[in-house]
């Protein structure tokens, strides 16, 4: 019976026809994978090659000669045809010069992306296009919930820490895996050439030394390496699943749920009701940030905030303690103890609102978490976590009215975001088969179960009914009752459209940026922001200008410098203030006079606020008119 339950008796082909005979089923499987994998070895086109080159960043992929992709882009009209011929020759002959292989090839991973999601188990989301590693994190938390309760079945968790994961991949094993997955010999040959023929140099004191060949491993930062590695990890996934399926005495037989979470140095394979494994990390070593100047801090925050694993909810104690509550970014000195020059809330404003355009980590965290809630709202069944939520937390329920109690803490946090997203979501009613009549907020009044408390009894419509229960031939058909609550609902009924039900994001497509603007507190636009966003600006000078506009420069009148006496160090006559430094100091005025004569340019030089207004009105993006 067990073997019979795993046989395929019928399938639905791409044309929508059901195939029932064994020959038809076999032929359809063979035909499908021939088309799928055959696309990998189609002849490359000139457009594919050019797109692959131009997708690489300007300063990436330099060879031993020092030429990066930026050189090839700039010189493409001259050398483009020769480059295309050389690459096409590789795909025809399978021969690649070692000197060429020191540069990253992007064409093969682009084709590998096409089939990867068809070959990799749904439980593996790392490096697979169209999947999110955040789904595995949320699913792991769901599986860990209640692990310490008494009286439940035994649990088992397996954590594998892979040491030198990329460096220890055996090439023979990689070739065998590709063959078993059904890749053609031509495509495998291309990959083998790229993997086995590169030469390596050791960079010592900025200079490359040696030029030697490796014997195993995958190259770091090669866009093909993550895809090849996830194929190798799929073998481990299948082996573990096979052990569970074949072991009749296993307590997990028949109820196993697998979760593979791989993130660079960590692989965690979990089964149903696993014991939790806490991942600890330290983003920064103490002390190294103290030596950074202010412009470097803004760059660190803009980049590191996005690198930080905020697809997962970040606690205040881990992130805000470093960046917000201690306000280390804009302190008066190198030490983290002192007066903050600019409030963190101002720093996190967009440049148009007078800030530095740094993400507000709390708002960004909610925006990124909202992506997972949006997948649940859209019932995205391609997500393994959404499937789990649908079959466990939302069984015969709606995400809009399900109780916040129960489930993992991340699930509870997601449910608390519902009220913020609802005003920006549009329920487009079609056939009524997808929306819950009582629990989904398809009506402008919200879920009817919360407004029409006596509705089920008065209408005799069950709680589990779909919206189609009150639709007949594309029009509303409510029961005839005189309840005032029901009359209010009927008078505000939305429009019915042709087709199926759909959920849309108001104003366009759902995006993290759009949701981020919901959770942050907007401010008024400042008139001088254009002075800071010039394409030819120097970041350091732009930052100093921003500090000067906000009157946050370290003049002697500031509290953190009050112990120095307060007298201007240039003229040694008056108290050094912001206005004195730029407009009243005799030394500064002499410097400005010489500057005006040298560049033959004049500006009012009356007061800081007036000068900024004057410059903002005359700034055209490159210079002042």
C-alpha cells in the first residue's frame, strides 16, 4: 500500500488535458523535462551576452590585467563584436582560456535560474529565484512554538554546521549530481570548464602573487556558485527525507515536515515540532566604528541596515542599542558618550525632508515583515510558510479576523500589522468564490462579523459561507430582512466586476518602499534639499553643508564645547557662533572676499538662512545660475 500510494496514475498536461494511461503519463514527463532542460543549451544570442556584461557592476569582475566590466561597457562599440565571438566560441566548443575564466561568466547562471525552482524542494529557499529565506525563518519559529510542552510526541532537531562549505565541494560529486538531475552533457561540460579551470592568485600587500590551479571547491562571489551549491544541498535534503520514509520504526514516519534553512555558514534541517536552535551573531566589533568620519557613518547605515537580517524581526536590544538609543552615529566625539548633534529621527528622514535618507529601522522592519503578511493575504501557495499557515493557523478562518493569540511570536507580530495595511488594500469582487462573506474586509465597513453581530442568525447564512452566497448572476442578492445593521451594509455595497476575486494594492504594485512610507512619520519638504542631491556632489562637503544648514556644526557655543571658553579661534574677539563664523568673523569675511575675487562670483552673504534660500532658488542641479 505504501508503494502504491506514491505511484502516479494520471497527470494534467500543459494544454489542460488529463492523461491516464501509463504511456501517456511517461511520455508527458519526458517531454516536459526535455523542454525544460533543453532550453539550457540553446544557442546564446548577442543580446544575451551584452545583457550579461551590462548587468555586472562597473567595478566588478576585474581580470589579472585589471580591466573590470566598466571598461568593456565603455568600449563596447569598439570591442563588442570580438567579445561576442569569443563567448559564442566557448558555448560551441566548450573550451575556455584560463585567462578568460578569471572573470566571472554570467550567462550560465542566468539560464540555470530558469529551472532551479523546478528541481529544488519547496523547503529550500536560499538562492532559489522567486523564493524567500524569510519563509524558512518564519516556518522554523512556527515549528519551534510549544516545543517544551509536556505530553506531546517526541521531537527531534538536526543542526548541521558546514565548515568551508564552498571550498570543500568535490568536483566529481558535483558532476554526478548534475547528471542525476538530468542536465545535458553539453551544459554539464560548460559548468565543468568554468568550475575546474580557474587559476588563483594570492593577494599580499595589495599585489597578486602566484597563479595556480585548484583541485576542488566553488568560487566565492561567482554568480553560478550559489545555484550549484543549492543543488548539492538538495541531495542532503533528499537523503534525509529518504531515511525518514524508509525507516518504518521512525517516530517521524508519515508526519515529517522538513525545513532546510541555509544561510552562508549555517544549514539547519528541522522536522515537525523541533527543538529550537538560536542563531547568534554579532554585526560589529566594538571600537572599529569610532574612527569613522560622519560621511562614512551615513554610508555604513544606508548599506549595513539593508545587509542586517531585517527580513526577520529585529529586537530593539540588538539593533537600536547600537544605532538609535546610544546615538553613536552623530555624537560630538569619537566616544559613544556625549551630546548628539542631530536627532536620530531627523537623520532618518528622506533628503527631501531635511534628513540623510537613512532607513528608519523600526518602519523598515515593519515594511519587510508586511511582505510576508501580504503573501498570506494573497494566499501565495508557492510559499511553504504560507501553506503551513493556511493549513494550521487559518483552517476555516480568515487572516483578517483570526485571533492574535496562539502561534509563534512572529505570527502574532504580523497580525498586528493588519490594521495598518487594510486602508491601502482594495478587494475587487468578481465571482465571490475567494472571499469570506463574514470575515474578509471586502466591505467598506470592514469584516461583517464585527459589524453585523446578529447577521448569521437573521440571514441564516453560515459563518463559513463565501461571498458568492449573496451573488446571483453577477448581482447582489441579500435576504429580505429589516434589521437596521443589514440595511446599512446593503446601502454601501461595492461594485461587482467580471472574472474572479482579486486583492490589489491601492496606487499600484505592493512594494517595500510603498509600505515603508505607511509606517514612517512624514514631514514637510524643505526647500534646500536640492543643494544636497547634485550628481556631481562630494559626499563630505554635502554632509558638512547639511550640518551647517541645521546649525549643528561644532562651533564654540555648542554644549559639548562649552568647556573651551567659547571665543572664536580665528579672530579671538567674539563668541564663536554659527552666524559669527560665516558672516561676522573678520578672518572668515576676508577669506570670502578673496574667494569672490578669485572665482569672479558674488552672492549676498547676509545671513545663513537668506543665503540658503537664495542658492536654492538658483540651483539648477549642477551650478548656481
